[in-house]
C-alpha cells in the first residue's frame, strides 16, 4: 500500500471518530434508590424512594422482593417476600414500577408453586408466559349470572342437605382436627370427570400436611386438574398474606376461559394471623383481638372475586371453599363471624360428632347453604326435601330420651328413623359417591327401608344399596342428573332396586350389647 493511500485511510478513520464523538450523547436513566433503616421479622423500614406507590414491588440488592405497604412522609414500610435474614441496614433498595404478579394458564395444572410462581415440585419451568396481578377488582354486578348449576362434592350430607352451586362461596369451619381439609380434598377428588378445574391454596400449613394432601391428590389422579399454591408455615408472613390472592388470580384466569373452577383456601385463619403480624410490625393501630381495622376488607375483597360470569363473558364460574379454624366451638368469634357474613353459607364440623366417630362430622343444624338449594338437582329435592326436618326432630327427641324418660311408640319410631339417617350419612374419607348412588340411598332412607335394619349392620346395608345403583340402566342414571323432577316410574325403579339389595336383612334383629341387654334408645351403636 502506498503512503498516500495509507494517509487517506487514516484521515477517514479520524473523521469518523470525530463525527461519532460529536453525535454521542450520554443517556442518563434516573433511578430511585432507597436504603434499609431497619429489618426484622419479615418487615423492613426504608428511607428514600419518594415516588414509590402503594403495593408496588421493590427489589433488594440480591434479588429479594418486597411490597410497599406503609407510605410515610420520610420512610416506607415494606413487607418482605422471601428469606430476609441476610439483609442489613444500609442495603440498597430500588423500585420496579410494577405490582406483584403471578403466572397463569392451563400449563400450571398439575404443578406445585409458591405465591410468586416459583415451582416447588422440581418438575422444571412452568412454561407459562402470561402473568397477571394478584390484586384484581371483583367482577361487576352486571357481569355476573345467577348460580344455577350444582357443584357435586360426592359427600351425601352436603349434596343432599347443604348443596353448593357453581359460583357460590361456602365456608367450612370447625375446631382443629375435625376433618375440614378432608372435606375440601374429597370435593376436589369428586371433580374428576366433571369438567371442573381446581386450585388448592395452603396458607401457613406444615410441610408434612401439605405433602400428605399432594400425595392424596396424586393417588386419586386429581392433581392432573389441580394447581397447588403453597405458603408453608416456615415461610415469611408476607408470602402467607399474598398466597390466597395469587391463587385466586390463577383461578380467575381459568374462569375467564369459560371453565368452572373450584378453589380451596386452607385456611384463612392463618391468613388473618399473618396479616395481623405484619400490621403490628408496621405499627398500624390494632383493633379487636389486635387485628387491624381492615381485616374484614382483606377477606371480603378476596371472596367477592368468586362468582358465576354471564354468557357474554364465557359463562365460567369460580366456587370458593374457604376454611376457618374455630376455638372451643366458638363460631361467634371475630374472624368466624366476619367470614360467615361474607360467604353464602357455612358447613360446621362438630368435635362432639367427630369424637363419636360420625364422619364427616357435619352439624346439620348449624350448617346452611343460602344459594345452593336453587341449583340443586330435581332428584335431590324430591328425596331429601324432608330429610333435614326429620333429622332435626330426631336430635331434639334423642336429647330428651337421654334423661331416661319413657317414650311412646310414635316417638320411638322417630328416634329409630333418625338413628338410621345419621348412620346412613356417614361416609369414608376419599370415597365420593355418584349422583345415582346418593339418590337411591336417600330415597331408601326417606321411605324407611333402613328402619328394620340393626344399627351395627347399617354400613353393610348402605354399601349394598350403593352397589345396586351400578345395576340401574344408563338412561335412568342420566335422568337422575338432568331431569327437573323425579318421575313416579323412576322412583319405583329405585325403590325396587333398594328393596332387592336389602332383602337379606329382612329377618335380622337387634343384637344385644356386651351386658346382654338391648342398647338404650339413643345409642349410636
């Protein structure tokens, strides 16, 4: 290369460099930065961040996130959403400009995640790209439709006496260890084949309890259509607080696709306690039982998101089964009364019935469904209409007969019939029944077919009647599900099948107890 060509190339490069230097402009992106003043027990006090908004997500130096909860003049109270023990005063905090969101979609079915959408089941990434905020407004009144379709739980006492409709909010409450979770899990298991998707939200539960629930769902092939959202008991209270909102957003996204969804909150007692802990740490004014004044609002805005959408929005539904733990059978305590007033009915589990081995331990007198009766199938209304009244009369007379008073034959007949109702309403865990199995058994109860049978043989008798349902014609089974009324021909066919199943018990007599005497009138045997 000649010297002149080399000189031209150098001059060209210099010209380009000078031009680029003249055109270059420093791009300065402003960023709000704060620093930790104090950190303890899942709550951090931040200085700085003057433009942060309420419920905005903030990020700490190591990737840990928090929610801006208290906006003071000079400081910001942040609820931490992860392991906070390594944070120290002086650490940097930055704004993210967004609120807490969670991945949604059918890809989450069969997965176990935490409230932030992080997989906990070691089954790889979720594969969902869409994310929605965990706090969303409830559907407007004009967007809702009446509850018209039943949600079959497979549990006789609920489907017959305390029916639940799709889009309803039915509270399950009772003392600890009375079978609340078992009732909800049985309802999830029964949705297999019913085109209902499920979301199970564990709030503050022990890891062993959650693992048992997941194993039960997997064993009964229910995990395939269920999303499990877990905030364990050893997680920070911030995760327990956002868990039900994240689970509801996942369920709402499925409902928006026109699907029917069942969500279980297990349980909202731990949720209320987590919110109380956070509020006290943030020095918010305490109210009754040290709960903050907006404790009612956090649950009402959560449960109002459960509804049945109209056809213009796809016709999907979101049915909620919140669980509440009572203490010493006190259903008039603060949190239980709040939830009772928000929901559309409650199922109360009695520890006294549980102690007697009457499972599920549903107290029919204290349980009610304010909506589901309008969505109950016609066959149920025909066979279970008078069952609740007969059972209530029996319980009153049974309490009276315990004093040793003599009773007349009519009263004895009511007591005998009531004992058979109670025995027939027993049901083993994880064994939901079909509509046909329930209808034929309830019809046999109503017509007194079980009354001559000894109490100790009732389990075998009810099993035979349930098995008789499998011999019914498919047309009859379909009519029990779809027909508005139970015709006389169908009623007679069911009664004949039940009588044939109970024929072998016709000659049995009550067996004496260990003392050689017949048991008292009120014994449950």
